[in-house]
C-alpha cells in the first residue's frame, strides 16, 4: 500500500503538469499581407481581419473561451465602432499560414480546412462565434452547443 501511495504521489504532479501544459494561453497573430480587408456595402463600412493561432489549439471548451477573450481584446484594439459588420477569420499555423505568409487574401482560398474559428460582430456586438475543425463548424460558442455543418464564408 505504501508503494502505491508513493507512486501516486509521484504521478499526480506529473499528470497535473501535463494537464496545465494543455491549458495554455492562446496567442493570436496578424496574418501578414492578408491582415485586413475593408469594404463598403451601401452606406456602411465593413472590415475583416485575418489572424492565426501561434501555438497549439486544443478543441476544448476552456480553449474556446480563451480564444473568445482574445478576440474580444483584438476587437477593442482594432475597431472603434465605425463598422457595421466586422469579422475575424482565425487560422491554425501551418507551413503556409504563418509569420511569412505572403499571398494576400486571395491566397487563403482553399484553406478552409485550416480555419479554427469564424467570429462576426454586427454593430459592435458579437453575433457569431463558430469553432471549426477540418472545414466544419463543430461548436457554436454563443449558443454553447455542438454543431456539425460545413463552413461556407
């Protein structure tokens, strides 16, 4: 029994360290040459920002909330309420989508499988927050429910 207790005392901190390594801060970076797209629709200005997650992204609810918090920070930094619609496309870091990306917004066509999230604000209020995996919406964070449909932008 004492041996078992010693093993458990050794394993518990190790398991906690591994768990805490997964609960990491989500680091968002602007995507060079495709960081912002602004356009007018009628009398309204609209904006799309393209970001990528620098570190690993875990498909877990606590990570989704951390991503939401980071997006809200970015929204406050980048936007001053003058856009009717503003959207964020958040990609995972790949060998193409990274700090050296140089293909502009056109080069993102065909990379829906690399999208991690799509977030939209209407008149300054977040009205869509989809988490995506392999091009499919798997979670609606605002509705707090699992989803299963293909993302089309």
